[in-house]
């Protein structure tokens, strides 16, 4: 999974969740899955 794909998924989730929840969740997901999204 590329970092770009993770960003796209984050933006897609923003359409489903409330904005503030999206921001918090997106940042949390990015931290937890950073190694999976960007192995570098």
C-alpha cells in the first residue's frame, strides 16, 4: 500500500464521517499504519 493510496482513503473517509472525526481518525490511522503505507 502506497502513501498516496492512504491519503486517498483518508479523503474518501471524510465524506462518510464528520469533519472533526475524520481529521482525528486520519491522523491516528496515518500514525498506526505509517509502516504499511510508507515502508521507507
